[in-house]
């Protein structure tokens, strides 16, 4: 076994041993059915130090690389996709702080200290009808005399809504109409003016409890402001670090879903018998071909995630190609998850369609991959322009 594979196996055993994953898988069905948050999973993850994965030794953590965390997240998502998707948001915030420190910017080191002290970070960026996502905001950031801001707006799909204690978010300061500015920073949970929507009844990833967050003059303290950036496509280390961690870790979740769907598809073919052929469907050529094609699609996905994660860890400079690489890895992973889940359903046939079957939930969870930004439609112009425009 190579050093790398041995390390991967050791990390899997330390943070996500098989018996833990089995408990998560059993509970995922319950959380989904009852539409409730994954409290017990979170407690067990926290106890194992999973919330500190990215925190470097300088701050008392194990300092895992993005590649290593990506592999763990794939493993976790194979058992409990919604738990993995939601905990991603906390991991991403700490991963961003580590990535910035690795590049000499220590402005987010406080995130690492607070994560070690038990704070839980969430990601409050998405807003209704803001397809600029991080490059603009419909949330008003009204400057205060002390250098802080009052935030007024709605953030949609805030995963970890029942438990987060720190929210990375952004708003737009229009106090100088000639120079609008995006304000990035953190809100503390006990700040007045933060309300969590009581509505959450979605098709998949239900345990993530990604409820909307309503900000009514919620105060971002001056010491919690981390960036002031002009709107639009303005290069910045913070937004680059967020994009990299976001795309690759979200992609990791859907890669894990795709892999688990293939396992369930294979189990389905082995179990079902064909009266016509007198064998199980595992020996029926059409069924084997269908599963083989999905497997082929899947195998490119972890390879792509790994290549770009390692490049990111090694500070490789892909320049203007970075967004293409990162977004393609996440889109391909989400597409593979949906394709593998559909293929697996065809392999299990009617039993997988039963609401109590794991595949039924996995299929719904995979569907959430359609909605992470940028969507395929929003990303296509970027891929076309890279080849066609000067
Ligand atoms: C499972 C899951 C978890 C996610 N987790 C996060 C996360 O942690 N952080 C994050 O920033 N993004 C998160 N996202 C958001 C995601 O990345 C997209 O940005 C989002 O799905 C964009 O959806 P859209 O394009 O359909 O939104 P749009 O079409 O722009 O907006 C429509 C959505 O906004 C809701 N909405 C509109 N107005 C209001 C209002 N006034 N109050 C409440 N809700 C309103 C609608 O119900 C609808 O769901 C998550 C998405 C999913 C599917």
C-alpha cells in the first residue's frame, strides 16, 4: 500500500469507522422521515474531532488537507448525505481560513481558534434571485459609526440552521452610490435581528435543515468584518478560497452519493431473479451494461476531485482556469449522483422505489445537486467563453 493510501485508510478508521457509518445510515432514514436535524450524528462527529479536521497544528488541530477532507466527506456522504452536506458548511469555513493562512493571509485565523473552542460555522450567502451569488448581494449593509454594519435581507438555504453559532455572510453597502462595496464578515448567533424561518419541507437532504435566515438590522461588529470588495468579478483571496472549498467539498458529497448508489444497484441486481433467464439479474447482460456505464461515469468524478484538491493544497496556480476546473468537478459529481441513483433504481426495480428503501432517499438527496451555484445553465457561458472568446 502506498503511503497515501495507508494514510487515507488510517483517517477513515480514526474519524469514520464502519460501525459509526452504519449508525449514521440507520439514523439518516429517521431524520429524513421525521424531517429533523441530525443532532445525534453531530454529537458523534464532534466527539471524534471531525469539526476540527482543517484546523492546523498551530491552533491545536490535525490540519488535514483539502484532498484528505474531500475523501472523508465522500465516505460520510455514502452513509448520510444530508449530514455530510450540512457539516460541509462548517468544514468549508475552517478550510477557507486554513487556505488563506497557507497563502500568508491570517485575517481569518480567529475562525480556527473559535472552531477549536466549539463554535459551529455556517454559510449564509445564497439569497433569493441573486444569481451573482458572491459577486453581489441583495442584503443591505448599512455602515455604522464604529466601523460595523447593520444587515437587512434574506439568506436562503442556511444549512445547520438549528445549531450554528457563527455565520459567514455578506451584504452590500450603497452609502456611496459611486462606490458600492460588498461587506463580508461574521454574525454571532445571539445577535438581535436574526430569525430562522420555520418553513423547511423539501424533497431531499432534509436533515440539513437549511432554513432561510432573515436579517433585520442584524449587527456585524467591526471586528467581525473581514473584507470590503467591489461588486463584480474582482479577484480576491477570500472569494477564491470560498469557491475552491465550496465546489470541491460539495462535489465530494455528491461523489459519495454516486458511489453508494452504485453499491445499492449492484446489490439489487444480485438479489433480483429473472424467471426468463433463470438467473439473478446480475447475470443479465443488459443489466450489467447499464450498471457498468454508470460506474464508468462515476470513476472520473473522484479522480477529478482529487486532482484539483491536491493542486489547491500544493498552491498550484491555474490562474483564470481555476473556476472552470472547480465548477466542472462539482457539476460532474452532481450529475453522476443523479445518473447513478437512477441507474441503481432500475437495478433494484420496484423495491428501491419503496419509500423505506435507502435508494429512494438517496435518489431524492441526489436531486438537491441541481441547485448549488452556479447551476449548469449559469456555468455554461464560462465554459464556452474559455474556448470561443478572446
Ligand atoms: C440542500 C441544500 C443546502 C444548501 N445549503 C446552503 C448553505 O448552507 N448556505 C448557502 O448560502 N446556500 C446553500 N444552498 C443554496 C444553494 O447553494 C443555492 O444558492 C440555492 O438553492 C439557490 O436556489 P435558487 O436558484 O432556486 O434560488 P432562487 O430562485 O433565487 O430563490 C428561490 C428560493 O428562495 C426562497 N425564498 C425566496 N424568497 C424568500 C423569502 N423572502 N424568505 C425565505 N425564502 C425565500 C424560495 O422559497 C426558494 O426556495 C443550499 C442548497 C441546497 C439545495
